[in-house]
């Protein structure tokens, strides 16, 4: 089964930057939004940023002005550029895509990548 694979996580100091990428492991048909979510220890998973097929974006208030989400429709990839990182951005980041599979509309999730912001 095709999976979404994230990369680019790691340890960064406060104020630093990281770039997360998400790509499918095989052929998929993305028909809707692609985006990023995150889950910090002891907290629920929350939306970080979404980009729709036409390019419209949506961000959580906590990351507006610091994060930028983009997608490549030809490659079915989504990227999250994170700047001015804060310790509270520490979490496991997951990408998600709405795909057409076997005649059904499904949400595919990646396995997650750890982002740690600490000095």
C-alpha cells in the first residue's frame, strides 16, 4: 500500500528554521487538501497548515507568519517551511492528503517526524 513519507525533522535551536517534506512512496491520486498536523506529548493532534488544490492556504493562528505550506501537484508532495521556531513548536509532525483509492475518498497520513526546538 502506498504511504506518505515525511522527512526533514530534527533538533533546532529557538529562532531557527526547518523544512519538512512529504512525498508518497508510490503512485497516488490526490484529489483534495494536503497539509500538516502536529501532536505534542499529552496533547491532541492539531492542524498546523493546509494547502488546497487551487493553492489556497490555511494556518493555525500560532504559526501564522512563521510557517509556509506549499505543494507540488505534479509530484503530490507537500512542504512545510518553518521559521522563527519556538519551544512550543516541539511535536511530532504528520502530513495528510485526501486521496482517491479504489473508488473511495480516503485520508492518508504519514508516520510522523519529530521536531524538537530546544537550546
